[in-house]
């Protein structure tokens, strides 16, 4: 986690009662928080947010002019934000309806007034810990996408100079796959040796701290914090597995796809059925290309298709391996310039083409979508004889 992130965290305190604002300001100030922005008029929220977005918002609900619910709605509309700041609601309205409405509107936690000071501090630290972990994950994903995109561009430029023979094109395709997989392995190692170790160490420290707490409420809150930390650790480990699927090199393409299928089921994705009929294992380069195409296709289904069922088929014809990913989702117009996941479609097409194969897409609005790719087992020899 980032050094000094808690002390420097930018926290908004929004409450129309000046006394409540002073209490929270004093409480957080005593704990070392120095970047506090207070406001008793919620109409000022948007301007403060535009000037410098917060890391956490402490928000009252029942306020004149602009209610806390309206502030939550405004925040939810800020879709351009990489990671939305968490909101801790503090209100005297303890009804179930209010709690459910606030949480449904985007609040991350809920405390009723009058509140216990220690409880508020623990929840503030819990939400900040989660927020900074999310920021770290977003940063790692952005770096990964940038590096992979850069590597792809570099190798694509080299490919343009090596299209004189099919063998040279195949050699470059293998270099691309190897470079991308090596980059993913290296970044997976960086995630393991950096954020994962930090989260594990933080978990150990929280365990030691929990043993010192005698108050049942404090222990319960500590357990919630540890559960949140465990979720973050699970997310990091899932990212590592997606970057470097060990089953692909150890057990082959079918095993790697089944492992990916199981992870999608565990994380609440659509039902995926896999039908495999491979008479022999494709070469390592072809396996990597087909796996990444399947991974990208399934990611697009999960993000954009709203599908309930996905069928993945894998077969070979003696000369190459064929992959198909078919879903029953909303589909899209292939001719539209605003196709969901269009960069992913281009990436899949490029992967297959560089490996000497092809990738095709079929879809229509309301009719689901199908991605079909074929990759040869060996480099083509056409044009090299004579």
C-alpha cells in the first residue's frame, strides 16, 4: 500500500450541522489526518470534487437544498473516474429502508448517530485501506495494458518488414506470443512480490492487533476489516492466475480453459460449458494464442453481453486447432463503429492472423455472438519452395 496514504488521504466531511462537522474534524485530526475538506452546504460538493476528488466521503443524508441521496446519485454518474471514492454515511435515520436506499445508491458503509468515535475511526481506516488497494490494482492493470499494447505495436511494426515469406511471419508470431507471455509472467511476479506480500503482511499485523482487542464490537469490526483484506488478496491472486495460467504450460490448452471456466463460475460470471475434442495437443505457441483469444472473448461476454449461457468448443482438423466461443447475450451490430469491446475484437483478430490463422465474428442485436478462431499446428510453407 502507498506510503503515508492514510495521513495524506483527502477526506470530505459533508453535514449541515456545524457541530457534527467539528466533532468529525477534531476526531480525524487527532488521528493524524491532515487533508480534511469540510462543508455544511452540500451544494459545494461538486465544486470541491472537481477541484480535487476525495479518497473518502463522510456523508449525512438529511440535508437542505441537496440531500445525501442526491450526492450519491451525482457520484454514481461520475463514470469517468478510475476508482470511485467510498462513501461512509452517518445519519440519525436508522430505519432499514434508509440503510438499504443508501447502500443501493453507492454508499460503502453506514453508521447511525450518535456514533461511537472508535467505530467511526475503524470504518474510516477500513474504507481507506480498500480504496487504496483498488487504486493499486487499477494502476497495475493500466501498466499491464500499456506494456502489452506497446509490445504489440513494436512487434506489429516488425511484422510488416517480415511478410516476404510465410516462415518469417510465423517466426515473428512466435516472438510476439513469447514476448507477451513473458511480460505477463514478469508482471505476475511483480504483483506477487509487491502488493500480495504487502497485503499478507498487513493481514498478519491485523491478526496480532486483533488478539489485543477485548471489546467484542471492536473484535467484530476487526474481523470485517480482515475479511475485506482477504477479498483484496483473492482479487490479486485471481489477477496473477489470469496473467500466468500455470495449467496452460503444465496440463495443456483444455485444462487451462477448464480452469478459466471454473474461475468464471466462482466469480459470478455466466454459465460456461466446454466441449473439447482434441486428438493431440497443439504446439505451445498455438495453445497460448488460442487461450488468450478465449480469455478475451469470455471477458467481452462478461462485460458486455448480459448472457446466461456460453458454449466453448475446441477441436482439431489435423492441420490446426479451432476454437469457438458462442453466447446467448444481447449481441451487437458488427457494422456499428461503437461495438462493445471493439479493441478486444481487433486484438483477437491480430493474434490469430500473426499465428498464420484467422479469427471471425458473427453477431446481431438480440441474437448473441460467436467468435471463431483457427490456428495452424505448424508454420505454412507456401511460397518457400521452387
